[in-house]
């Protein structure tokens, strides 16, 4: 189940980029104005952008890295659309990695938590609360992934991990000597998570299909 869960997250990563591009292109096709398109995208994804950038900021604060200017307005950059940004000071490989991946961790947790609450209390919730929850699921799912800039130094981090694993291997520590039973606790979470992730995936696929059809009809 863990493999399927992370495969779904990987698919959500690629489809979220397509979703943002589809909405952007459709809006620009209608308005013929880059400013109006950026304003609408800023308004639409603002909650997710705030969560994304504040996740960087909180991770930087916890690890003792200086925080600079935060930008919550989207802008077109080389390679696509950037919804927001935050300046952080220089740090070592490990801290840079965790600061960069912080939005993905917090976003995934929030996504699964919202889906759990919606599905657990949907019978008692009002229509407005359900719609608001699905909107939050949509914006978080499409803003929680780290950008290329966020993940600068990730290669060095994984090289460092590989060095440590090699060192443990040379010291005689083998994976089969470790008790992995504690991981079974997460199996139930991954199993439920695979079903929960179908919701943001379905929303994104619906939006991509809808904007494509509307775009062709104009």
C-alpha cells in the first residue's frame, strides 16, 4: 500500500502542474490579460500558497535558518508559473533539504486530515462546509509540491544518506537485522491515504478535461 500511496502522490505532482497550466491558459484565452490571469490565480490558490510558504518559514525557523522576504503573488518564470516564494538564508545540506520538502510534508498531512474529517462527518456537515473542504483539498494538492529551487541540494542530501548507509554496511549493520515491525503501524494510514488521494486526483482530472473542452469550443 505504501508503494501505491507514493505512486499516487507522484502522479498528483505531475497532474497538479498540468492543472495549474490548464487554468492559466484558459483564463488568458478568455481575458487576454496576463495581469487579470495572475490576479485570479493568486486569489484561487492563496490558501495553498500561504501554507506552502509558511511551511518553508516554519521549517527554517525550527532549524535556525534566517528568513527573508515572502512573496505570495504568482509570476511567470522560465519553465512555468510560480505561485509564491520566500527567501531563506544559506544552510547545510540537511537543513536545506528539510526546508525545501516542508510544504510537501505539511501539505500531505493537511490533505489527509481534511479528507478524513470530511468523510467522517459528511453526514453532519453542511453543503457549504463540504464545498469549502473540497476547495481546500484542491488548492493544497496543487501547491504543496516543492519546486526545483526548493529542492536545490537534494542530490547532495541523498548522496550523504548513501554514504551513511554504505558506512553502516561496512560496519556490519544489515537491513535484515533491524526490526521493521513498527512500520506496520503506518500500513493502515497508507491504505486509507490511497483512497483519499483519489479525490484531489479526480478534481484535477475533471478541471483539466473541462478547461480543455471549453478551450476547444471557443
